[in-house]
C-alpha cells in the first residue's frame, strides 16, 4: 500500500487524488444499519452548501458521545462530504461511530463565490447547529471537536482563531488540522489561495491563523505528511517555528510517514491506519 | 497507560525512569527458545563494555535478515543492554526477531572515562564486528541498521557523521535516533554532556552532528516525545530547522504523542506500541 502511495508522487494532480482514493476505497469502512446510521443533508444554514450528515449508533439516546465534525478539503473551490454510496468521507463518520464518537461530515460555501472568512463562518454555524441538535443523536453538545483536511484545516483554524464574525460560537474541546495552511505571509500562493483569500496582501496577516494557534486554549493536533507538497511542509515548519518561539514546546504535530496530502484521512478505519489511534488518544485526553 | 505515563512528569528523575520501566515491564516481549534465541556478551572489542547480544531465530542460516542494532541511553555515563532476565532491552531484540530482523543490543564505553568520540567509535567497531559475524545468525551483513535512544542516539548520530576515526566502517542502511542531541552549540549543557563532550566550547561545533545529518546519504528516522524535557524538544526543533534550511523538506521526525523520553523504546512490541509499525515501515523502505 505505501509503495503504491509513493508511486503517485507528491503533486496534487488528478492522478494523485483519484489514485489515492482508488487505493483505499475498497477498504473504507461504511455505515451499516446494524451499527452506524446516517441522517443526511441536514441544513445548518440557509445556503445550499450549508449541509451536514450525522453518523450515530442505532438507538443511542444518552447524549454522552463526543462529537467529531469533519471539514473536507478541495482547495477552497471544490470538495464534498460525499454522497451516501461514496467511500469518502463516509469512512470518517463510520470510523467515528465505531470508536465511540458521533461522526459529522459537513459541506461549506466555496470560493470564489464565498471568500474569506466564509469557510470559518460556515464551520462556526455548523457548530451552533450541532450544539442545539446533536443530543438527539446521542452526542454531547459540550464535547464538540473539529477535524479538517487541507482547505478544511484552514477553515478549522479560522474557526479556532475566531475569524468567523459570530458572537456566541460553542467552545470546542479540540481541533485537528491535517496538512493545513496557517501563515499566509510566508506561503507561496496558488490560484486556490487567491480564490479564497484574494490577492490583497494587506489582508494576509489578518487571515493568517498562525499566531492565534500558538495562543489558543483549544487543544490542537496537527499532521504533516512525508509526501505533502512543499507548501504544506513549509507551513508545518512555520507552525513548529512559531509554536516553539511562543511556548518552548513542540506543537502536537504528527509526521505521517509514507503518506501524501490526502491519504491520512482516506486510510481512517482501514488496516493500514496510522492516524486513527493517535486521534483517539488525543480526543480521549481533551474531552 | 498513557495517563500513567503522563503522571510521571517530564524530568528525568529516578521516579520517571523507574516508573516508566515498571509500567511496561510486565508486557515487554521476551526471548523464548521456540522463537528467539540470544547469544550474549560477545566481545566486539577488547574493552569490558564492548559487548553485544545477538537475537536470532532458531535454525536460521540463510543470512538474509536485516540487522537492527540498538544503542542504549543513560546520559553517556550509565545504562546497559540488559541482563538475560531484564525486560529491557531484551524487548528490543525480541521484537526485532518477531518482525523478521536480527536484533542486536550493545554496550559501549562510558564517560567520563571514555570521552567523545568514544561512543561513536564503539558503535562503529560493533558494526565492523557485525559485518564479519552476523551472517552465522541469519543476518545480512550488507543490511545493517542502527537505532539509538538519548545518548545512544547521539552515538548513532556520531557514527553517521563519521566521528569515529576508523577508516572502513560498513555502510549502514538506516539510522534511527530517538530523542537525541545533535547541536551542541545551541544546547544548554548538563553534567551529562560535560562528562562526555567536556566543557571546551571550541569542540562543540566539531562534535555536533546536525549539519552532517542534513547532508548524509544514510536514511535517517528521528523521534521527539511530547513529554521529552525541553532540551530534547529544542534539539528536535533545531533538527527540523536545519533540515528545512538545507533541503526544503521535513526530516522523517515522528512526534510521539503521550510519550516521555524513554517510553517509546520501552513500549516496543507491547499492545500500546506506537513506534514499532513506523520503524518497520522505515526499515522496509531502506533495506
């Protein structure tokens, strides 16, 4: 498996994205009526992309499970939580339920139609919805966690940094950011960053989350992949540098050996999984 | 288990060292006549501490297994490969054999009697011995790997950097360094560094391995632990910084969530093991 991942290279080409999904699709855990039910496409806001799926065990009513909400990637301009029959990201919700959590996958408005901080605002709005509604699926509204990948990690970071302009967002118990971008000032911007953040350099400091991530009280966990493109590796290096300068301690930053930009989340719940145990260890400590 | 590790703190006190060993000792894999034999205390040099144990499967003769040689820690001034009945580091040799390797544990001369670069020289001498002798235990003399922890990682790094003054040391296939020290110039020295490296600052640049580690052709894998003392976390940060500056890529640097300075090696082969799979992935790629 890891030799096959390596053959796909590091550039985020269609062949890497599709090839990575093809590798793990046959092994992705899927919801089943016996152990994992899914309530799909619930509206957490008025926009068409403000939708989320809740993965929960049958008959749960105690409302004590921690809630893990996944924010997909896609360069700010595409991506989805996945249709009912899609392996991804039904794997994330199913894995969550298999491991004692309530799983949530959500979509958000896309750039360039919806620009910064629309992503953080949508994630915050979804948190509000979960705080008010997740108990009926067995979730604890006071134990909400976010996990985002790539652009999704950027939106999670934006939410942690308070870039949403909402007053009363629920306090989250933890934030997990996989191969994200945190420092727009040092980043070499691609068309994807331009679509979401625009090209006005004066905004980049304001839109960066790096400093806030070193100061937040929210427990954070990060990953960087061995086969991440250089920009994402650079961002993780900046994260270490800024965290070290501020606190003289390493960020919780897991190096995903043998993985590319997207495989850490695709592998979740498969027999190759190098991340799930670490996520559970983190979640177990912070909830 | 991880809650118990956390309770031991981060300072390298006797209670942390003994407490960590007590936690994992009942679960440490041990050699058995059925699956893992040990040839003990073979002399790789004339000094009393130049001894090694070879862990090998019964009846092996093909000589094709990669060889993983473990170099213990102990602040340069103490430590041991472990007596026959000791859980540590018989666990390392046993785990190696269970996973298709030949395991080796070795001792080396200690400071202050034997100062820099005596550790690297002893490791190099042990490699020479293995190159000449390991085939009879089923090991491939052209597939030698080193793994060191703490001071042992320093000696492994010194060996990679060529600080031994030997001419013809076998080329190794990989080097694994757990919570080591690489940059003596930025390190706040303790009595342990002084015992081995002395207090002559002019020597610190020469004795540092940081730059060599960013340039070597030997594949390297590193760890830093969440509960490592600040000096070791600082050294890992320096390793990232120097590697990034030299190569614009992350070092293979595994963050050991929930672990202290010594538990990553103590856990090897137990049901909590967060490191063994990563070691095998690394070894599988480089041999």
